[in-house]
């Protein structure tokens, strides 16, 4: 279950981080139409408020059924990636907006292109804030039950998944089944608490890693 949770987190990150960062860069650095920017931001804000079970049902109908991924790591990762996308977009956008405009002006005045300015000046300056959003999204992906119960999770599997199209155990779904659908719910209460503690520790380690990385990047930037 620990390995399955890790697989789903990595899969969700592979989808949501690049798409979220690129979308935020477009909104803050390239978009020229205020109406289009407002429309995209409205859509992102609306997605952020959608209950996770709705994402799970969408993943079931689209990834599991329509694309025929079945109950698998791929379907669960895509669903969690969509769930995390608004968090990463908003966090990245806010981090990019905190970079002073004088940084961009100085870089462009020295002959750098817009992309060189973004890649070498803006993104490194905004990286601590981007990392915060990424870590928050990873913690959310690790603790979600509704999206993966429809798309990826199984209560018990004797082996690790052999491919991206294999179903997988996951900590939050394991807790959910033992606490609600087991035949000996009271007898398995210690297992429920133990699994919950493991999940909490996993999220805590992720958040601590994010804080350490953010501190180191800030320290390196101040030293530069």
C-alpha cells in the first residue's frame, strides 16, 4: 500500500507539474488578452472547488471506461493529476507574480530573449513558491480516497503492480475499506490506526522535504 501510494503520487506529478507550471507561465508572462486570462482563471478556480468524488467519477467514465485503461495506476494517476492541477497553477502563478518586474527588465535590457529571462531569471526566483504548491499537491494526492477508489485502488493485492495498467493498493483506500466495509471492523481497528499513522507520516515527510528544499533555494539565491 505504501508503494502503491508512492506510484500514484509520482504519476500524478508527472502530469500535473509540467502542465500546471506551463499554464501559469502562459498566464503571467505571455497572455495578452485580459478576457482570455480571466476565463482561464475562472475555470481554474472552479476546478479547485469541485469535490474530489466528482473527479473520481470523471476518471471512471473517461480514463477507465472510454480510454479503456481499466482500474489501473494510469487511470488513477491521470485523475489525481487533474485534481492537483488547480493547486499547482495557482501556487505557481502567485510565485511568478512575486518576482519583481525589474528582474525581467534588467534581463531583457541585456539582450536576453523573453524565454531566456523566464528560464534563467524568473523561474529560479519563483522556485521556492512553486515547490510549496507542488508539495501541497503531493500531500493531497497521497491522502485522497474518492478519486482512486473508482479508478486505481484495490483492497488487497499480493504482489506489486507489474505495469501502469495494473491496479494497486493505496493507504487511504485501505483505511476506508477496513473502517467501513470490513467483516471485523472492531478487530481491525489497530490496523486502521496504524495505516493512518503511516499515511500521516508520509505526508509529514513530504512537507518537511518541501520546507528544506525551499530553505536551501532561498539561501542559495541570497548567496548569489
